[in-house]
């Protein structure tokens, strides 16, 4: 899936187009999160962990109207 196919829910663009923690929504309604890779624990094969600031998650929730 290309980034252009996602709806960006967060980010003012002040830290660059590709290098910020962000939350995106897919056409099917699922959520994609971009953030710093985390090593909090080892996830199951095929999954990954990322960290994002709480403020980014709050911004995404507001954008979705939840």
C-alpha cells in the first residue's frame, strides 16, 4: 500500500513529510501508525512495535471525531 492511498490524520507538516510520528487511516477504515521503533517486548512474527507521543494519538482521535 502506498502512503498516497492513506488519509493522514495527524501532523502539521512542521517536522517534514516523512519523519514525524503520525497516524493514518486506510480506505478500509483500519489505522496505520508511524513512529519510532520500540523494543519494549518482542512481538509475534509479522508484527512490529512503534512508539508515538500521546499528543499524536489525541490528535488522531479528534480528527476521527471519536
